[in-house]
């Protein structure tokens, strides 16, 4: 979150918090465009997700981060506690590879819009309010947003490469 990602080139420390909502929607749209391409269900290598699988993952990430932000805001400055989330477990449980590109596109749009709306809510000191994941990792509303932006940018890069 503090430096440019060597893989995708995104610098999560760059955007202002006011820019988070538009960036969430813009980066999600880049992933949605990949879902329309022929072969979006095909994995480029056996151990690399297809665009549809990345779309499903990013839709879930948007939902998880939205819910975590809401927990932080609901805690009104106290430390919000949220469970750990295992992306690989979610992929297996929800069988991302079976999803339709069209359904994934709709799901991603809806969840990205909801996340963007949620990240438009914090003001002032609310950006510094804390949250803690089940594994002990600590976030603020702001770092949670930066984490989400990097996830979106990284996977937009994955599906465009």
C-alpha cells in the first residue's frame, strides 16, 4: 500500500480518498470489458485464473471490503472486528470457473457500484477509524480502500495481459 506494485504498476498511496469511488468503478469496468472477450472462460495456464474467475473474485472482494468498511463506520471509532476471508476457499466453494461471463459482469457491476457508494461515505477522521481482521491484520477505512483499489488494479492488469 505504500509503494508502486512491481507487477501491475499501481501505486495505492497515490489516489486521494475523494477519488476512491470513481476509481473503484473505473477499475471494475476494465475487468468487466475482459469478460466480453472470446475465451474469457479459458485459463491462460493451468494455474492462472480465467477472466471470468478473476471477475468472480473481484466481485467478492468488492463485497467483502464494502462490508468491512460498513463495520468500521458502524463501530463509530472503536476497533471493528471482522473475520478473515480466504479467497481460494471462496473460489472453490462458489466454483468460480462455472460462472457465466454475463452473470459475472452483472455481479461485478453491482458490487463495484455498492463498494463505490460505501467508499463515498467516510469523511474527515472516519478515514482513520480502525478495523482488525481475524488474523490480526489492522486496517483503517482509508487503507481498506487502498487495498481494494490495488486488488482491482492488479486484477485488471491480470486480465489485460
